[in-house]
């Protein structure tokens, strides 16, 4: 997945409220992943910004939080999650905190769109079909942000859910009646 922003941020632990420095990577799909270091081998955690972020606050908006020693309150960044929890971060500078806020809000609101066509055509090749999940190669000028949308395969509409429940009930009733049939003879 495309990288939106990466860099060092201080993260406050949720239990002891200690500050720990992590390498953060924000991906275009809305995943904010933090690692032990910039080699990105040991993942410490992940926040799904698109689904779980409710608000992002910076600087003086981050009430009741003391920044790490030697850092200004203006460098603080708080990601408020839908479940009521918060992830408190501290950037290297006030400008960096603003940049992270803008990147997180953009990742939160940017729809991820799938490539062109139905996804089965191979461009430039007539009659050739690609395998499931094939994505066209990303081609654009440097600095262009690509947005890729993938439909959630587990998303079910209310109509589909009702039809599935009705079909399941009918099948259960039919199978239940067959179970009693040997007792009739």
C-alpha cells in the first residue's frame, strides 16, 4: 500500500503514561502503524484511522497531557478513537505536528478507489483476463497520490442479510422435517 507519511514520533503508553519513541508509518489505506525502529521489522501497534479515528487534536487542544521532557506542548498530537480511547503522540516540532494532523485527516477522509474497469481486464491486451484481485500498474508523474479502493468482501447489505436469514430458516425447517421422517415408518 502507498505510503503517505513516515517519521519519528513520541507515543505515550496507555497504562504507565511513559513516553516511548517509535517510527510511525501512515499508509494510504488509513493504517497508522508504529514500529520499534525505522527498519520496520518489529511492529509495536496499529491504528485503523479510516474506521476508528473520530478526531485529531494538536497543541493546546491536548488537555491534561504533559509532553515529554524538553518538548513543547505545541508538538502534541492526540488521535481520539471511536471507542473513547486516545493515542497521544508528540512530534519533533510544531510544524511536524501540524503535518501529521493534516496527513491523518486526509487518510481518514480519502476514499480508496479501485483502478479502472471491472478489474479483470488487462489494459493493452485484447481478450486477456487477469486473476482475481489484479490491480493495474500505477503510472503517473512523480508526486501524484494514487487512491486505491477495495470493496469490503464481508460487507452485507440489509436486503442480503434478510434474504440469507430467510433462506437459512427455510433450509432448517426442511431439514428438521426430514429428521422426523424415519419415525413415521
